C-alpha cells in the first residue's frame, strides 16, 4: 500500500527575520521495488499524472541528455547563404 504524504518545509532568510514556507508532496516506494528503482536514481524524468475513475496513474519517462545542446538556438546560429 502506498499513501500520498506531505510536509511543510520552512526556509529562513534575511538573517532569520523572515520565513519562506512551501509544501512537498511525495510517495514512499515500497522495498519490493527498490531493486527496480536503484539503477534510475540519478536520472531525470518527465512526469505525467492522470486520474482514471478511481485510479491515479503516474507515468515517468526518462529524459534525454538535456545538458548537451545539439543545435545552437536560431539567434546564434551562423547564417548560410
């Protein structure tokens, strides 16, 4: 069984004069899935969440290498005649 959990995180700023609060929502992964999840720990995923009748479907798709730009943006691309 898996349950959605949330936590309110607090960050102090301006020498602890003010506090920034935000909510984190997360799922704990059951230990029987750790073997499947461990090889994927340092990867980035695109996330899609859909609700179908009485089910919540969370789809994680591995992202490609986003740090390496394959083509320069249009503005900086050299013009060819």
